[in-house]
C-alpha cells in the first residue's frame, strides 16, 4: 500500500538513487522511520515467504514418509506397496490398521492360527487346585536344579522345599540316611 506522504518527504531518497546528492538523515527524522519501516516490512514478507515454503516442504515430507511407512506395512503383509496410494489419508498408519484395511478389501487372508489368536483374548478355563495343591510359580526342571545347586545351594534347597522342582524323585531311604535321586 503506497504511503500518502512519501512523494513530498522522500525526494531526497529518489535523488540519491538517481545519483544525486543525499542529505543527512538528521534533517528529516520521519524519513528515517519510514525507511526503517520499509526494511522491516520487506524482511517480514521474506520471512513469510520462507515460512510458506517450509510448511509446504514439511507437508510434502510427511506425506512421503507416511506413504513409505504404509507401503512397507503392505509389503510386510505380502501386498504390493503401490496400494499405499489407496490407503485413506485420515486413517492411522499403524501396521494393525494397515492389516485391517487389507483384510477389509480382501488383499490378504488371515491364517487360522492368527484368527484363533485374535479371538482368544482371555483363557477359556481356570485351573482348579486338587487337594490343596496349588501350582507353584517359577517351576524348574531337574537339570535346572542341578545347575542352580552348583552356583547357589541355598536357593536350590529352597526350590526343593517349596515344591518348585519337576521330575524330582522322593528319597528312597530312611530319614537317617537321606539320599536323593536328582
């Protein structure tokens, strides 16, 4: 927008551009303020232009990386990566969402094992304890007990006492002469 007062006050600036003699800025303080304002407006416009270019670059970069991620997900499912162009732009780009999309359009078929795993979210039965026996957590085998006994005999004895050892045979002799079959 042109300034209404420019033509009268900026004659000296035009003279300087045309090779004329320039008068010192101290003669007209308003002229110095206007010149500074023009420089700042020019800098602001350049910054806005650069910002618009950077925003455009960011949008292009994000779209490209999203398309590549979706293409990789399709490729991992055995579907052509070019189908990433058909994936909705407002949908999440997670592998699970891509798989659901491919299933929806029949590009892949879910295997029976995978289908059972998806349907089975909770155990179908709860184990029942018989005669007060409760399954012990951290059950170890006889071979693991042997290895544990070599490094930490106290922990091995504690595992035996708590009943956490499978395939452990009971003593064959009397308590005075305790020998174990490990």
